């Protein structure tokens, strides 16, 4: 049988399929025996968690779409129909609504993990950049999803955000009218947002596939940030990391459940329980919590066009992060200064989020400007210079032979090697 | 809930001290009441909710609609099928058009939506000095402060301070932002007569109707919390078991 794959599976049916389409061999290689650094900490759970939330979001979303009406006259009522009349509709909706928040929580931690341990550095630049594309698609999807219930904050949030495009000279107004499908946010806008909100998650699945594919080519980073040097440094993904991810998943399900079952509207806005009213603007228009930092950056700049550029720039700067960080050392563990200033950046991001939920007046203007300045300073000035100035700590020889003693006895294979020659 | 989040973050960032007075000035903070539905174990006091439904029917429903509720939903506050049928049958609701194309009315059934006091927004405004009484289906969720806030509004009427110039047709309310509210004081002592003999004070009626309105906005709450406990307990055990398995699997790795 020339050209056919030689399958090692003994089950005749699986063998028959695998010989013709080696998906079982692929799964075995990529998730079964896949060599994974042995020193992951629990920060490495969050990629898998994000994957799980994505699947939950798609599953619940499909059922919501069966009962939702993307029409400005019917949308708000159809959500109430789901909440009150559809069997377990409230459960499906609250899981989906809070799933958005959980998706961003785990993704933000996942991104922070990448920043702290230098996962974006060579050879993982493209893997990182695909990740930034994932973040952008998530934001677009979440924004359009928030419009669908057609409450006051849905409507006015959509108005504010789509209006941002009017900042661009000459073409701006035309773009906004084109986005709206009319001369204000109305049924055509809602209808197309629904269509895109259904489409984008599947685009997301495709990009996530590329993210995972790229990961499986270059391999995972690890808390030490050094390359895998020998088989002693790795473990097969299954069962070691399937079980470790399962522990994280159980904890994640508890946190998620507390939100869904005991405080389903904690992260929401009371105004979104009022049907959209184009004639009445809420006192304060705020986006969902996960977009607040970018909203604060937008509002911290007095010029609208510049503000819009800064807001998009705050994400786009992540694309070039692999080249802005000039340090050859990946993990913050061995970068005494970086491991401190990364936290200053985190604080500036949290302050931006806090400013985003308050009106841009008084102290919040100053606070958000300082934080915005630091946000960009960190990427554009501090990281390029720090890489040249900072004296990193000595790196361990290999993952299975950390430079700072401790740990268990060395695996038999490693002891044979002389020090300093890994 | 955004306010709760704000407080949380304010405390975390230690800038709360500087920021807190700014919000405090907007409107007085409603004081926290004790509610049967508070906390992760809370459920609705059904007697209070039923009395609250009576207050809604006899007082609030003269001006306020509850368009997302149906009479059948009243099962959720412990009414029997026969009681619900009787309540619905006593209400006249629009029933489409007759053979001649003229609008038709008839007695409601358990499947009918709650009757709205006005046929449309214009009619409601015309009857209310231009103000629109909001739909009450979701009112508890739709206001910052939730149940405490609605209670505070219902019990917050008073004589305006002498320095205050009231606009025509407006009423003074301690809790309302700006203190001028179009709704006249809806509750007076003895406004309804409770069948169970509970004295119908303003506070009692306000408490009962807020319990009813909280149920109306979150009818799934009790079932939600019950499922939540089972889910959380199950995954606490699963976390322990999975962690034990993890330890065992990893035991030979150094």
C-alpha cells in the first residue's frame, strides 16, 4: 500500500481511518506524546482555559441565537423571553454573558504570562503576533455581543465606539454611515452586528488553530525561559499536563460558577436593563470592564483623532514587542530590573481601567494621562534601553539542572554530562 | 453593580479616599435593608412577595406596566393555578380584532401578559403631566442600589426644604437624584388591606412590593442559587480528586 500512512493503532476501525487520514496519529503526537518542558507552573494553564471558554461561548451562543431576534423592536424583549420562558434560558445566557468576562480574565493572565516569561522572544515572535490578532478578534466580538441585548448601554456604547471612526479626516463620516447602514445606530446596525458576532468566533477558531500550530512547531516556553536541551527536560503532554490543566480547569469552573450563579450581573451595568432609547443619553457611558483601560487611553488625549490612534496603538505596540524588548534573556526571573518594572506596567494598566469607569474629570484626567504615558513609555523607551543596560543573572544550564541547587536527584541521563556543556 | 466594582477597585488602589466624596454628592446612598433574598442562601419570602403583588395590583399598576410578566409566572411567588386563573379572569386585556376588524377586549388567561395601564407611551405621558412611568419588570435590576434604592424611593417622600423651589407637578424625594420626582407619593399608611392581617404601613408595603419586584426581575434566582451550590460543591470535590491524581502522576518527576 504505497503512499499510505502506517498506523500504530491496534483497534481495526481506528487503524482503518488512521491509515487513510492520520488524525489519530496527529492527536497522539500533538497532545499525547508531545514533548513539553517539565517545569511549567500553573500560569501555563491559562491557554487551555481560554480554549475551554471559547468552546463554551460558541456552544451557548448557538443556543441563544435560536431564540434571539436581531431587530431593534424585538431584541430587548427576546432576551427577556430567553431569560424567562426558554427552558434554562437564563442559565445559557448567564453562562454566555459572564463567559465573555471569564474569556478576558484568562486571556489577560495568559498574555501577562507571555510578557513575564518572555514567551514572545525568538523563535516565538509569530506565535505571539497571532495571539495579538486573537485579542483583537476577541475585542471586536465582545463589543458586538454587548450591543445585542439592545439596552441603553448597548446602544450608547455602539454609538460612541462606531463614532470613533469619524475622527479620521475626509473619509471618517462616510465610514461611520457605512458601518451603521444608515444615519444612526439602528436596526440595520444591530442586524449586521449580530451577523458578525456569529461569524467572528469561527474566524477566531481558525486563528486559534494557527496559534496552536505555531506553538507546536517552536515548542512551549517555560518559567526559566531557556531552551529545551535534552529529552530529560521534557515530559509527554499526556498524562502530565492533561492532569495539571484539569486541576486548573476545576478551579476555573468554581470561579466561573460563583459569578454565574451568585452574582450574574456583578460585572454588568444597571443601565443595560433599560431598553435602548435614542432620545435619552445615560449619565455616563462606559464599556464592559475588559475594555476600560483602552477607553481611558482614548479619553486621556484631548484630540479625538490622536486619542483614537493612541487607543489602537496600545494594542498594535504589542505586535512589535518582540523587537522592542532587546534583552536576550526571556524569563523575568533572571532579569532583576525587568521583573520589577513589569509590575509597574501592570499597575498602570489597572489604573487605566479604574480611570476608564470614571468620568474624565479632575484627578482622573491626570491619573489617566500619567498611566497612558507610562503604558507607552514601558514599551517604546524602557524595554529597548533596559535590554542593553540590565545585567541578567546567570542562566541555569538546563531545565533539569537549575543553577540554584535544590530539587530532586538528577535524572540518570543528565548526570553523565559534564558541567558547562549542555 | 458597577458601583460595587468601583468601590472594590478604589479600595485596591488606595485612591478611594480622594474619589469617594465625588460620588457621594450625586445622591444620598440608600441604606441597606434586610432582604429575604440576600446572600448566597437567600430565597424569596413568598408571603411578602404575594403581599407585594397585591400592592402592585392595587397601587403601582394604575400607572406602571410589567410587560415581561405573564399571569402564569405568578406560580413563582407560590400562587396556585386556581388563584392565578381567578386573578387573570378579573382583568380585561386587548385580544386582537374581531370579525369586523374592530379591536376586541376580553378576560385575561394565565398565558396573558400583565395588563398595561396605558395603550402606548403617548397615552401614558398625556395622563402623567408629560412623565413616563417606567415598566417595572426589571426595575430592581435597572437601578444602581437595586432593592435598597427602590425601597428608599418609596419611603423617601418628605416636605421640601423651604429653600427649595419645586417645579410644577413635581414631588420632593430625599433619595431621588435632584430630589424632584414626577411620581406622587404612591403609598400611605393603610393604602391596601392585607388579607393576612399584616399592618399596611408605608415601610411594610414598600418592603413587600420591593420583594415582589425583585422576584419579577430575577424569577430564576432561587433555582439559580440551588444549582450554583451543587455545582460549586461538585467542583470543590473534583478539584481535590484531580489534585490528588496530579500528585500521583507527577510523583516520579523531579
